[in-house]
């Protein structure tokens, strides 16, 4: 009798385990069981996992050797840990992630063409260096990265893992400037520039997204629809102490280029350069703080309660 009781317990335990296994949910080969966002809002973007290849062994050339950029070309610029580098958007459009190093620090440079968002992160969790790839999945039209150690999915704009071993963990952003090539090279004439020699055959002189930046079309559904501005209006997004605020470039263009403001109880200064269409934020000590330059629709759908800067 005791044997049968043990057998029944084991039978139901195995059945429960199998049931849990069957109940697991996958998207694009990634386990999204109990994800922090609704599974139905995690969508395939078209290319499969690594169909958009990250650059894992980036090569750089000095600014005075660059012959493939014109003054108005857009770049993501990062000065950090004694190193200065520029990442042309024309290359980032095709790869979205560059796994790089600034001295001893692993840094992930990320760019989502659909949201217009370039963000740099310290590529680490629990003192472990990470390498990231492009999952091929989107949440709110924004890229989902995955780390190659655990295959956790990370939302770029949320800066947080939404599934996997690291679910709920956050990435630490580093202040990045989204600007023109002429502006960056004037500021940092000795900058290193990501080379077109990426190891992949891509036409970096052509955007795979056509006129997407200018038209009103949004290719994928988002949870909260923005109003009041063109969906692709660029904004500087600031998030301090859980309070978010958007500074549309159309509004900043009406100012002198410098405004003092307060977000989350912290005094900040916004600096806007209309000639190069770039904006940054500094704290009261003049230190540049991490912000996000994004399309208005993208900032709003992730921050539907955002405050909004508008000139009276």
C-alpha cells in the first residue's frame, strides 16, 4: 500500500512537471514564460534571432582617415573612460548592437532604427561581463536584445530584462550624444570611428528603412498612441527619480538653446544645438546625465505619464 502511495505521488509530480513544461511560452525561440510584459505584445520584427548581426569585433579608424561620412551624417558619440568613439547611424541601422570595450569596461552600443533610439549600456550583471545579440523580437516597436550567457530578453528603452534568468534586472546607461558627424568631430577631432569593415557585406550608403524617419507610418503596434506631434518628432527624454519628461526638438528650437528646469526634484540644464539637431542634459554640477533621443511615439508609449516641455 505504501508503495502505491509513493507511486501516485511520483506520478502526479512528474505529471505536474510535464504540465509546467508544456505551459512554457516561447517567442522566436526565447522562453518568455511569465515575462514582465504581455506575451501578445512581444512581436517578431521580421529577421530571426541574429538575422541582424551584432558587431562583436569592431574595428575603428581615426577621424582624419574617414572618407565615408559627410558633415550632416548622424552618429552616436561616446567619450568614456579615456576613449572617444563615434558610431555612424548608417552602420548601426544594419547591425543595431556593437559589443565594444572602453578600457576594461565592456560597453554595448545599441540603436533601434524603428524608435530612433541610441543607448549605451555597461554590459554587465553581477560583476559579469555580457555580450548582446539582436533577438529579432520587438516590444512596443523597440528592439529586444538578448544576452548570450542566459538568453534573457532585454528591452532597450526600458533598460530592463523582461524575461529569463535576469528578469527584472536593469542595465546601467552611459551618457551618449546623438548628433551630426561635423559636430562630433569638431568637439573631438581625435575621435575613433567605427569602420565599414565589419566583416559583413552590407551597403552602408543605403538605409534599409527608406524614408521611415520622415513619414508618419509606425510599422508595429504600440500600447499607447502619442498625440500632438509628428510621430517621428525627435525628443530628448529625461527620467530622474521615476519622473519622466520629454523635450520635443520643435519646442527646444523656440528657445535660446539653453533652459533650466527641474525633473524629479533635480535641477537640470538642457542644451540644444539647432544646427546639429542634438540635445543633452546636465545636472547642477555640469555633469552630462544619461538621456534618450527618441521619436516622440516611442518615448510616449514607454512613458505615457511623461511630463512635456512646451514653450508658452
